[in-house]
C-alpha cells in the first residue's frame, strides 16, 4: 500500500466523469474542496471534469464555485483561487469510439504537472516523466454507464497504475453484477478498484470497531447469548424529486439495502478480524456477508409513498419500491436465530440512522419479574453516539422499576474536544489517494450481497402504498413484533 507521504508526493490527475451531475455537485466536488483545504491532496494535482457538453475551463470553474456556494464550504479568497486553478474540463463525452477532448486535456494536464514538478526541483519535464502521474478515475455516473466507461478507459490506455472509484449500486441485479464484474476484471486488477459506499466511511460506523473490540463491556455481549434482536433502521423524510429518474430505475432495495444497510449489518455481525489491515478487515466483512441468508419475500415488505406516481419523471405505472423492511438472518454460530431487522424508505415521519441491539432479559435472580429490556443503540449520523437504555429502581420507597437512558457522544474523547469528523466522501477519497482499501467492498462480498436479495428481486412482495409523513406500510410493523421499531417510538 502507498504510504501517506508517498501519495502526497505523487502527481495525480483526478478525472471526474459526470462532473456536472447531481452526485458530483452534492457530494464529490465539496469533498475535493475539503480535501484541498485540509491539506490532504497530493502536492501536485489537477481535477479534470468530464461530460457531454462543450464547457470551457472557466465555465466549469464557475460551475464548481456555484456548487460549493450551495453545497460545500463557501469558496473565497486565496483558498478558492488556488483550488480553481487546478480545475479543467474535457467535453464531448467519453466512450470507446470517441474520447471527446479528454485525451487531449489529459496530455496537457500531465505536461503541466511535470513542468510544475521540474520547477520545484523534484523531477524532469520530459515525456518519460509523464508515467509518474497517477490517474484516479471517479465514475459519478448512473450504474448503467459503468460498463461502457470501464471499456473506454481500457481502450484508450488510461488504466496503467490508475485507480477507479465506482459509485453504488455496483450492478443492478445479480446477473448485472456478474457482467459488470467480468468487464472490470478484464480491464483492471482488483487492487485498482474502489467500490465506494459512503455509509462505511462514516466516523460512527468506524467507531463500531473500537467500541466492540477495545471494550470488554461490549465484546462480551456481542453474540446470540446476550442479543435477541438487532435493528438497523435508516428512515428518511426526504423526497426524490431532484433525482427522480435515477431513483425510479433503482428503488430502495438497490439504493439502500444491498449497499448501505448490508454493509452496516456486516460491521455488526462479522467475526473479529485477524488484524486491522485492509485484507484482514475485508476478509472479516466479506465472510459474514456470505453468511447472510437470502431475504424471504414473506419476511419482506415493499412500499411506495402516496403521490409517487405524480412526481415529474416517474412512469405512470411504476412499481418502484420507495420503502423496504425485511427480517434477515445471519447463519453463523455467533448470530444464528437472531433476527436482523432492516428498514429504510423515503418520505417517512423523520430521518434517522440507528443501530439497536436488544439484549435478553435475565432468566433468574430476585428481579426477574421486574426486569426490563436493555437496549444498546448506536447513532450513525455525524460523529455518532451510544444510547444505552437500562432498567432502574425509581427513587422512593418500594421497588417500582422504570427505564433510564444515557447518551454518550462519540466525539467526547479526551484530547479531541471540538474535533470535527471527516465527512464520509472526504475520508473515502483520501483513502483512494493513499491506496487504503480497508473501507471498500471486494467483488466477492458484492456477489454475496446480490445473492442475498436475489429471491426477493425474482419474487418481489406486492407494493403497498403509505401516506407521506407516516412510518410506512403497517405490515412492516409486524416484522418487528413484539418490540416494534424503536426509532418510531420517539
């Protein structure tokens, strides 16, 4: 793996495909600006946006300025001036038959970087020096474009030493995944492939490792003997109007379950890794995903919010799921017979990102009749938090019991008061720069994830409508009985 120091010393050109699209403006471009502001970019770098339009470099810089004004850190002063100089645009699209202007812009960009390196006394500006420039391709485009783009970077010899970031979902079905995976491995080595899932890049998700493996109070109860159910609940009050076409072709199962929620479930359910290397973490994560029992259509609920068919860009007869709830089983000795309850959806009562572990009640002792459920919850938004619910005696005479809740913010760590966590895209793009694949899914893990939803995709449950601002179809509540969805209680 490239070290941080080596990565920062390596001239790098980022090629952002879909540079004027919704994902780029909301997530990717702001992440690049944050990386630059925090000194986490290579010493010499350029960002080349790519798209179908014929956009001048200055016009692209103005577009980026507008994007950052709306979605990122306000661009101003010397920071913006230095950043904007590194932005270029290559129009005319890019495919195997017609590369548009990308190859010409890349030649110019390589020459610029090597001239800068020579001026700094770090290298020569001759053509042989261009081989020292690393390309990092970012596919911020719909998944349907992945195959053609992958073939194109191979056809135009842009893969040597490069790294390629694929957005999710990686494929649209088990068969589509296999086709894409075959093309990818025809063009690239697996070590060059970075399949991004921003949930895994969340600070709070990464804290799960430390909480579980570095603290005996948690590691000792992390099994079926102490945990009777796990809820992974990510409801959203957001609509889909700003990306209707993408969402109607994807749906909640592909957009959230097979990606984000499965990854979080793997973080919870995996066995202790052999070590904290990229290979060790990936092995532990992918091994437990292979143990996910395929979702049963009888234990899965699909919903669609009322008015979805009236949204501009949505087919009038669309059966796309905007809500999914499922009961999943993990067939390992540690978790056998413990239900993992997954829920996500759009236009729900509120947004939350919560993992809850419901602990078993004592089976003997003087307070068996009075004992309540203990719940250990993890909030995944921001820096995250631990929420612990326990049963305690109410103050006063007698032995009347009630629930008490304590919340510990995970940024309340000695010596780091006020520290802000890196945004997920910032963290993950930096990991690509330094070549750290710890938080990226391998193809075998994705093959297992698609296998786990294959039955539901082949025989989907009937779509049930639900009111905007509700908690989804009532039948989803049945899956979580007898406890109900804990997030819905608050």
